C-alpha cells in the first residue's frame, strides 16, 4: 500500500486526498501513514506528498526502479519506514 502511494507521488509529485483515501481503504490506515512521517497532507490543496526530501529519496531508491521499469509496485517503502505494506 505505501509503495503504491509512493509510486504515484514519484510520478506526479503528489496525489489527491481522494486517491490517498481510495488506496488506503480505511481511515485508520490513512491516519497511520500520515502520523509515521512518510506522507503529509497539504491542507491548502488537499494533496498528499512525501513528508520530506529525505523520505522522497528513500522512496526513489526503493520504489523508483519499479516505477521507471513500468512494473507493478511491490516495493517495501512502508516496511522500511515501519508502516508495513499490506
């Protein structure tokens, strides 16, 4: 789940709050990912982006090769950050 979100953000710089909610499925999972400093909700635009540039760099290393190759997102960003990837 976190790797799917990361892949979309790497492609587009951010995702909409609606897409974030669709991917996470539950309010609890959405809250978990936002409180673990992986992703941040940008309140002015209601978009979700990486929490910081260092997080983006880690995501690019873990998920970026998958995005660049066009393969599915089976990466482990959430696991690397402690969120799990369910």
